[in-house]
């Protein structure tokens, strides 16, 4: 099953342009299904009778495999295989896991079945995301490090290298870092189309949640309703598996350009990590990943639970249908619009101008939920408007985080490892604080938690100031 990395060649895009629409949207749709299933699982556990604190703890523990992404990247690097085997195997495991969860929901061991089978789904989803970006999504670079290093080794002057590797828009800036050549080009990086991922979130968090609520009303059987929903999600995964079996290009030829795997082999991880910890810019970026979204870590699990909690428990008491409309539809559209607006702002004015405003906007989600906690009897339109404002601000801030990740990984020889570490550090506070939120919900109400989240909005502002100050001498590459 294992093919060595040098045997994997690059298949140019022009050979598959006519048929790419048959499999690329479905790949992105499958990537968005994982988040939808976690949201469905959270609401399902509450509807099945699990208390709020245990639900938050269960979802936080289910998210632990996300923190093992660098290790999973090493596994994919070691067992290189074909480009198709990872996608098909992970989707088949996901379908079986969801079907097993749906089957156990009919029994008295539904909680044990969920705890046993959902980790398989989460792990397979992480492997799926890694394989998707490794083999099928191409991050183009106009100046390749291998060409620059070869020309430098031949004794060419730096200006000659620059003349032979021009960028179409702006000049390429070259600097030395720890004895290695690093190029920083100021062209805007290629942003992948996430429309199908948003459609997956709308389908899972919106359509399927609404179907579950309607089925509860029609059948008056909560277990049967949510079992049907998970069977449908398992059917979606199985359909995607069959679809990709037929149309997905694979074999020993990679559709995307092979990603550098420096630092993902035995003995290289410590060397790459030690090199990162010696550079001021890398340490600043790592700190930024951990602390910038700190206010949102308190809201990631508590906000959905607040929406569905009964009013006598301090919540809004939304039904599954209302939750699907507000959190699964309006909020998803708002975060997508905010993310798009942030990307355009970065493209036009650069990261430095909008980083501090985005840090201030991170206070909006907590403030919106704090307003709703004071007005638990607010109409559905006010709830939807408040959630839309908070998620639009969050989407704008997420676009800034994405740009910092691009700066942290771009044109580095170990950029695949850097990307894995960046995503792991971003997810780490969500998992840790999510686990602590289960304890906080037993000793504090939602009002206190949202007050704390609003006060913590000062942390992203401080982190942004330090990031801009410590990286001010670095050539800005937007």
C-alpha cells in the first residue's frame, strides 16, 4: 500500500479541468460535514437527556483528535500510499461510524455507543482533511525554493536570481533565515473556494437540524428522530464515498503539487521545532495562534447550549427548528460574509491595517450573547440579528488568523509541518477551555460566562499589538 514520496508525480490541472467539477465540490462538501456532525451531536445529547456540563465535556473530549494533527500528518507521510486511498478509506469509516451511532440510539446504551463510535468519525475526519489538502488542493507559489537554492548553489548573485524569478505583480523579497534562503513574495495567496463547505454547514446544522425537530413533533419519539438524522448523515458519507470511487482521480499521480514533508519524518520534527523556537517571528506567531481567539473559546460550546437551554436554566429555550434557523442558517451565512469581507479588506489594505480592528470586533460575539442573556424572552428576530452580528465579527477576525497562518507557513521548507502546528495551536484553547467550561457551567450561570468572554476581548487586542510590534521590521507580504 505504501509508495515512496519521490514516485508521486504532479498531474497538471489542465488535464483535469473539464472533469474537476465532478469531484472537487464534493470533496469540499465532505470536509464541511465533520463540523455539522459535531453540532448535531451536541444538540442530540441534550435532547436525549444528558445535562449541560456533561454535554460540553463530551464534545470537548471528542475534539481531542484535532490536537494530534501533526502526528496524523506524520502517519500520512510515512504511509504515503496512493492519492485516493486516504479519501475513500476515511469516508467509508465515517459512514460506518455514523451508522453505528444511529443504530445505538434505539437502545438503552445510546450514550456508550456515541462515546465509542464518534471518536472514529472525528479521527477519520482529521485524516480526510489532511489528505484533501495534501493531494487535491494546490497552493501555488510563483517562486520555488528549490530553483532559488539551486541557483544560489551555482554561485549566482542574488540580483540575478531575482531577475530570473520575477513575480507578475510586485517584486520578490529574499532574506536569509537560519542559514536557509526564504522568499517572501507580496502577491496575494490563492484562497480556496469554500462555498461547498458553507453549503455542508447549512445542510447539516440547518436542514438536518430542522428535520430532527419536525420529526420530534410528528413522531413524538426523540430517539427515533435523531437516529433517522444520523442514518441520513451516514448515507451522505456513503454516497460521497461511492461518488469519489467513480470520479476521483487517484493512483500514484497526485493531482496537486506534492507538499514539502520536511519535519514530518523521523528525527526531523525536533529539528524543525527547535528552529521555530529560535526565531522571534515564529514565537510571536505561535503565541498569536494560542491567544488571539481566547474570547471565542468560552463561547464555542456554551453559546449553542445557551440557545437550547430552558429559560428556567438561564437559556433561551429554542426548539431544534429555531436553533436550525438562527445558529445553523443565519449564523453560518453571517460568518461566511464576515470572512469574505475580511479577505477583501486584507487584499486591499493589508493585514497591519485591519488586525487591531478585528481584535476589537472579537468583543461583539460575547456582547451579543450577554445582551441575549439579559433578555431571554427576546423574539426570534432579535436573537437571529444578535447572532448574525456576533458571527459576522468572528468571521472577519478568522480571516486575519488565516492570513497570519499564511505568513507563518509561506515559502518555508517545512510549511506542511508549520500548517499542522498552527491549526493545532488554534484548536488547543478551544478543547482545553471547552473542557473547563463543563466545570464552569456547574458553578456559574451563562450570564457570568458571557461577561467573562466579553472582558477577555482585551487579550486579542494586546496580542495583536505585540504581533505588529515584533514583526514590524519583517517585509510585509500581503
